[in-house]
């Protein structure tokens, strides 16, 4: 494990090169998505195409998604988003990058391990900036696993001048700084309203048929390059009374973004998910928020909501609904879960938890505010 910019990619690429020089011939390369595998592990400045003497470097066969070395060794490229693609192929070694950012790390790793079975000593190297996801914590404690850590400062010669000083001044010994710069595995802080194991357990393989779908939006106060994220959550609900359930369908949050950008993304989500309404916090912009949204999509049914209580007071009833098993997730949303599992903890600080804010508005509208209108769908 290592901090951001700690040279993890180069270390992984050099390890693969050394293994190939030692006679390994079948290699798996797995990144969070195929674009990451190609752009970081293969093509990046520290990727496999840039390490070792030029005459010993591999060629990339894009049509077959593989690297071929002059000595005949082959490395196949995969995406952790598609664990089933790892069924069938066999390998002597594998290099997995940014494991903690994989959408379903346990499933992808389990599938990969079944195929790393060739040679005298099959091995898997995992390089990642740590996040307290269950799969990583279990892996560190598993027998036969060797765990090393390297902080960002160890790679200072390859970083922009002043970068380390700026990051240390901004984040110092905060939990984020210890995780992202020192490569420490920081567990969920005490006092947070959500705990990671419980949130991970609420993921469903298939979402229930929706009776109502809404888009919840927490727009940033400004649109400059240093503005907060724009929280955009898509959620649905079905059932009545105590049996009514909500499901988070997507986390489309991003930032920083200009008003036209977040309005476009929200309007596109409204159409794509055939939503009934768009709920938007109006504390920062009032009617301007409605105007921006309806300028992007005329007639968009916008409901403005105003925060009259603090963030924690608004979030506590939603956290209670999670604890009661009445909220599920239709997939893995790492950035959202990170915010949830830090929210409410003493000293959490940092930027506004915009994803959580949008989540709270969405679940509150679906389960706590029961004045929704009837819904008709064309078939």
C-alpha cells in the first residue's frame, strides 16, 4: 500500500518485469476499469511500456488487449468491473492496481485467484492507496500475505516541486492526509452515523421494481475550480407503510462544475431513469437553482427543499432507516460510502459531504415525506 504518488505503479511494473525476466510467461493485469489498466498500468509514465531497456519492452496489441514481450511472455489486460472475464484464463502471476477502488473487490479477487495457478509459485501483487473496505482489511490479515507500506514522500524525486509541502500544509496529520499521503489504512472513525460493514451489506444483486424514482441534487455554492462537488443521487422506492423500501440506484456526483454542467447531468439522469421529480436543496441559490435546471430541461418538475436543521440532525433519521434495513444500494458506490462512513465523526472536517447531503434529501423524500403524487408509466 502507498500514498498518492508514492510510486506504486512503477513498483508494480518493475515487479512484473523482474518476474518475466525470471521466466514467468503468463500475466494478468487488473485495474479498477479497463481504461485504468490501459492508461495507468500499461501506457502511463510508470507503466509497463516505459520500464526496462527499450529492446526488452513489450508491444501492446490493442485488439487483443495484451502485451507481448520479445521472450514470448504475455500479459492480458482486464477490468475489475467485469470479474467474469477472469474466468477461464490461467496465469503464473497477476498485478492488481488500486484494489481499494474496485467496485466489488472481493468478487473480482476471488475470481482472479482461481486462475493464478500456473508455475511453481503463483503470486499476486496488489498495489493500492488504502481505504477501509472489508476486502482489503481481510486481505491484510490473511495468512501468506506480505504487507508493505510506502508514503508519498518516498517518491519525492518524481513529483512536482512544492507538491509535498502543499499537501502537508493542507492535510497534515488529518485522517485524509494519513491515508492519502502516508498510505495508512484508517478505519472508519468513531461517532460516524454509518459503519462500513453495514452499508456494504445493504447492496442488492437486483433492485426491486420502482414505484417512484427521484433525482436528489445538492448543488455547490459556486462553480469555480475550487468549488465543492455537486451531489447527485438517483433513488427509488416501493411498498407501503412499514414495508416501504428505498434503493439508491446511482451516485452521479461530480465536481467542481459550473451550474450548466450539474444542471445538464441532473436533467440527463431525470430522463435516463424516467424519474418523477427532481429534489434540489435551495439554501445556496433559492429560485436560481430551479431556473438553472429548467433552462436545461423545460418543464422539469423541480421541488426545492430548504435545510432548517443541521446536517447531522437531518441525516440521523436516514441512518436509522439504513439500520432498520429499509434502504438498499443497487451497486457499489465507493465515494458515497466513504463520505457516509466519515459523516458525523468528531474531527471529520474537510469539504461539505455533498454526496451524503443529496442522499439524505433523496431518502427523506421517498420514505419520510409521504406526499408523493401518483405515477403513470407508458408501456
